[in-house]
C-alpha cells in the first residue's frame, strides 16, 4: 500500500477500498478468478491456493464466501427458471439390482 507524506507532516495512504474488502487477504479480482477456476474450470482448491499464493484454508474460506455472495445470495437467480429437473442417481449397486436416490 502506498503511503504519502506532505511537507506539512500530513500522512495519507492509497485508497484500496475498490480493490478489496477491509482486512481481506485477497483482492476482488483474485476472488473472481478463484471462483471461476473452481466452478468453470473444475480446478481443486489446492490448485487455486497455489495459484493465489495463499494457504488452502485461506483460499477455501474466500471461495466459499464469494460463492455465497455471488451465487447463493442472488435473490433473482431463479427469475427466468420455469422447470427444475432432477436426474436419477444410482447410489448403491447390488447383486439384486441398483438402488436409486429418490
């Protein structure tokens, strides 16, 4: 963070509020990249953490919070949805046949 000092003794710092939340460990752009990397590119949290240069827990907590904010907390995410379909899923293969999740 840049720090400036005037000849009069006044000191001020660069405004970073648009780049990151207060006390955040990652910038907004890094959070967006991490979320897209996991959701779209199917990267693991370990790879995302490595790419961001942070610990696994830091990346995981940040991605979960950003995902909640961007995806889950969006009240209008189902506005144009008419039908939600559920595919069958075999959860247990047995000799007598498969058991499906209901």
